[in-house]
């Protein structure tokens, strides 16, 4: 019975949140997804992949994937990138795919102080299969028998495609960073039904943090005998989309080659009903050398859904960074000091 109640709660949540974006716990490991201004932010060439499986303990789960490549052009003070995103909601047989192109420009404000601005244009594809859905109008209230026709104006398999645009900016020096991003600026129509209008709400986010060197900032890397960083980083990420708000607060300790992190997700200040404590996230990252980084995180559910029922969420990130092309001027140390994951 408890499992059935949880599934009903998730169905209601999915209906209410159908136009909400996927949220990654390792959002700095998905930099182009977080903020278009982060394209080329490492001042290297990066190839990255992200995978998230939310609520695997239930019969119906939410899975999402993201892949990106970005490159910094030193001669033009510019970053370029491509991103591909996909999410699947098995409960509603709904999938959303996105492919986008990103550009950013870096402006020097002072010694190791920079402002980056960026934009992204994306092609979106939403696909849904309604053939397995049962509506209340199909159920005979006397016998419980399920009829064939619901009276709903829905085909079994429907698809909707549209363009989407985003904008972002990021200030950084060698210790702090602060960024703003706006996604779905035109609030496009995402309805599957001709003649109907259902807008994708504007998503606004603010993110930033500060980095502290530990023990002189260096420590011997036991994997490759090179000097690596030892640092503590504190950060936040606040998002608002439609009627939904979310705040992530976290800390990461980077002792090369390991990164250990913990995040709190929720709105701790009480609203009209009660505080929204969503989850605590534990993270482990490792740099394998040669520019390859791997991260794993697990969300422990704090909400009424319960971690034992949902199984929390699993997330994996892979990133490969290298210098490619003409990288004259690459030693200026102007890359952003953001979280690694």
C-alpha cells in the first residue's frame, strides 16, 4: 500500500512538473547545461557525458543524459560548444531531446578578473506515447470495466518540435565566481495538441562560490608524482521555473586526485505549508590523469517520498579535457575556479 501511495504521489508530481527542466546534482560537471557563458570556461577542449537515474527503487523512474563538447579559441577570446540532452519519463512515456549550439565571449575586467557572456540556440523534440494511458472517462463506475474510447483529443503517438534560446553571464577571478542564466527566453509552446498553448516556463538561475587554498595549495599527487591542488570550495545554485524554486548549497574538498563533496537541496525557509527539504547529495570524484575525470553522486531523499521507497538518485559524470589547436596564451590562468563536479 505504501508503494502504491508513493507511485500516486509521483504521478501527481510528474503532471505538475511536466514542463520543468531536468536537474543534475553534479551541475558543474554539465557546464553548458548550467550556463551558456561557461562554454570554453576551462580554456581547454572538453568532452563530457552525464547520466542520471532518479528514483530507481520504483517501478517507474526518470532517466536523463547529457553530452557536450566545448573549445576555447584564444585568438578570439571566445568559447564554442555543442550540447545534446535527453530525458525519459517511463511513467508518462514521454521523452525530450535537445541539440544546441553555444557561444561565449570573455571580457577582461582587470588582473585575473573576467566577465563572460554567452548564448545558446537549441532544437527541441518532445515525443509521447498515450496509447497505454487510461482516463477516468473510460472506466464504468458500476462495473469497473475499461472502455476503448476516452473522449480525449489525443493520438497514441504524438511529437512536437520547436526552437529554444538561452542566455547567461559569469564573473570570475582566481578565487570567486558568480553567474546568472536565463533558459527558455521565448517560453515556447510545448503542447502536443494543435490549437492549444502550453508554454515552457522561463527558468532563471543564480550560481556562485568561493575557493580557499589548503596547506599552501599543493600536495604530491600519488598517481603521477606531480604537484596538485588542495582546496576547499563553497558554492550555491538557485533556480526558479514557474511556481517551482530550488536551492543547492554545497562544499567540495579537492585533494588531488580525489574530490569529496556534500550538497543540501531544498528551501530551508518555511513557506505557506512547511520547509521543502528535498535531498542530501554525497559525491566522490577522481582525476585519473591525462585529463580524464570521473564523478559519482547519490541523492538521499529527505522528502515525504522517502529514500527507502525511491532509492534516491544515482548520477555519473565523465569528462576529458585537453589542449587542441592554437593555444597561444594558454598560461594566463584566467579559467574559472568553479566546482569540478
